C-alpha cells in the first residue's frame, strides 16, 4: 500500500499564539514537511487547491514545483485540482512541467471541490457546476491522450489541430478523480478507467463501501480493468491517543467551526471529535498503534491500495506536525505494509 500526506496548507491561528503565520513562513514550513515525508520514505505528498483567506494553496502546481526541487522520490499530486473553474490545457501544461522537473513524479487529482469561491473568482456560472467539471475532465483526458488537440466544447473553447506542450516525462500523467458520497461519480470514474480517491471526512467508513463496488462495476461495464482506490482522511498521530486528541482537537475545531458558521453547522464538541476518532469513526487520530489498527480495519472494508492523511486540519505547531509525520513514516507505514503484504490465508 502507498501511504502519503495531503494538505491544503492551512494557515489558521495557532493555539500557542492566537495568530496565523506569515504566508511566507507557512510555505517554508510546508517545504520542510514535504522534505521530511520524502526523506522518511512516504509515497505521496499532495496539495489541494483553495482560494480562501485561511489557506495558502491557491497555486498548488507552483508549490509542488518547489517541493520537486527539494525532494527525490516522493510522488507529487494535487488534492484536488478544482477542475470546473480551471483551464484544462493550462492544468496539463503545469503538471507536465512538474513531471519534467521531478523526473516522472507528478500526478493530478481532480474533483469538483468542496468550496465554490473559485467559480465567481474566475467568472464561471455556478449553474453550470456539474457540466463544467464533466466537460473539462473529458478535455483533460483528451489532452493526455493526444499531443495535437482537436476539441469542440460547450463551456470550453474549440481547439483545432493545436499541439499542447510540454509533454510529460511519464508516458501518461496519472489522473485520479476524487469523489465524496455520490454513487454516480464513483461509477463514472470507473467507466472512464480512472483511479478513484474517496474523501472520508465525516460519517462512518462502512457507508462508503458501495462507492468502491460501483467504481469496479463501472470499469467492468465499460470493458476496462478496475483501477486503484485511495482513501483520504483527516488525522493526526502522537505518542498516545490522548495526546493526539489534545493536540488535534483545538485546530480541528477552529477550522470546522469556521466552515460551520458559513454552512449552518453547530459548533464541534470535544465529545463529537473523540467519537469520530474511534475505530469506526471518520478521523484517523491517535497513537501509531491506533492508526495502524484503523488503516488495516479500513483495508478489510475497501481493499484500497493508497491511503492519504491530512494532518493539518487547522494549524498545528510545526514541531508537533513533524513528529506526527515521523511516527507515520517510521511506525505506521512499515507495519501497515508488512501486514498487507502477508499472503491471504485460505
């Protein structure tokens, strides 16, 4: 199993100071997080796109390009590229360039996005939210398959016999589709022959089991080989479960309550957070032993081949976040890989 990290480069007020970092300082810390993940042998480092005050990740490809120059082996992905408000040609060019800089380590993870700020920012009509994504995904796939693009679109400009350059270092840049809880999205992702990332950031893991089956069925119905599945979850690791919750809860609460005020959610309580950190909850928070148990429990449910952990839901001190990455890479990852690699008893 591949194990990695994803982040939106949150920059909310730190518990210790009550203030956010300067964006330049937050980005430098992000570089150090990626360097440690690479040095310790994690498989993926992914950055999501957001256009809000509390994040510094509005240009993930630029950040990933810098990370590429400071790392050697780790795969570099978006998580996600909000494709409905992006320009597919430019997305491909940016990540093809990243792929060249990193000698074949780039990936693109596309999705609709959980926030809508980018649509009015870039002049897109939210009435076309679904159509924009589907059409632009088709165009992105067409660009990946064809050096010379011929394209007629409804929401995208027509292109007649134009080359799209540069081409990537890899023969094909991996394109993942991130989905939430929409069954049609899972089926369609499989039918397109794409790997799927499931974001489990609420509820119970078991409720997402049908998504994996639909993804597989979509591929088979289209006459294609079923592709990989990634589980992406919020989480944090410390020496003990109590310490992990004590550190993570204030940061989680700060960010989730901020979003909750916009969406009409009640404030998060400590009891709710602790319940979400149990074996069958959504959050992967605890000691290394707790996290190993939870990843393996989910693997029995989904049979997935990749797991990505978002450790910075809200801002956590740099020292504690680096320790969480260290525990993840040195204790969780080896144990999970060893257990999953064991032959299945019949």
